[in-house]
């Protein structure tokens, strides 16, 4: 990889091999926009292959031809919509930062100051 990396005109850009390994990453997640796009392609391909298979099968009066075209459309739709292609991962989800909420053990109660809240009432009743 060292010899290949030195031949690249721009050392910062990933090579085609790096891009292919990223594509084959099975842990890659499809974002929400990618799910919408994948579903759109799935519906378009299945609808088009269903209409095409019906018309060709009707014209040829052949049920096996109809089923083969429909099967091919299903396979193509699966190959387009199931793998996490890079076009489905172009809008990553930005999560909010973690907020630390103090628990009851973190809060110190000064002497003479009463605790408030539901847990304080339960503690006063039971203990």
C-alpha cells in the first residue's frame, strides 16, 4: 500500500480500494434519507418490472416469461435497495451531546435545608 499511496496525486484523497472497502463494510448504517431513497427505488423498480412483465407475458402469452421478468426485477430491486451503498449514507445523523443529570447521591443537602421531591417524601414517611 505504501508504494501505491506515494503514486496518488493527492495524498489526502482515498483511493478506489479504500472506497471499495468502505462500501463492503457490513457494519455501515443507512441514514434516514437513505432509507427513504432506498424505498423509493424499490417501489419504482418493482412497479416497472411488474408492468413490464405483465405486458411482455400478455403479448407472448407466456406465464414463465412473465415470472422470469418479475423475478429479475425483484433481484435487481434487492441489489439496489438492500446493501448500504454510499449514496444511502450521505446524510449522517447528528446526535445531541450527552447531558449529565445529577443524581440524588450527587446532590448534597446542607444541614437545616429540607429535601424536596417525591423521593424525599417517601424517605420521610418510611425512614
